[in-house]
C-alpha cells in the first residue's frame, strides 16, 4: 500500500488541502519567518479541519506534509 503524496511546506498556499493527524484540512493563512539562529526558516499554517476545528501548525519550510490525492 502506498503512502499519501507529500508536498514541501514552503510550496503551500491559501486554499490548499493538507492532511493533519489523518484528517483533511484547508489552509486559511500562511506566514513565513526569516532564517533564525538555527539556520532554517519556519512556516506557520492556520487551517480549518474537516471537523470544523481550527488548528495552527508550525513547520520547518523545507519539510514535507501529506496532501490528499
């Protein structure tokens, strides 16, 4: 069985769909930070889960996240 496709966090934009904790979510806001003292930029994603719950994720911009097919 194949895993879900993935996309780099830095390539995401408002309206994209992602999978968070196995639940579909739609991105409402994307913010990028500058490179910090640890040498990596971060990305803050505000999204609404399929269940209606709002969630904020902070990820390193160069990591990948699951997206629906």
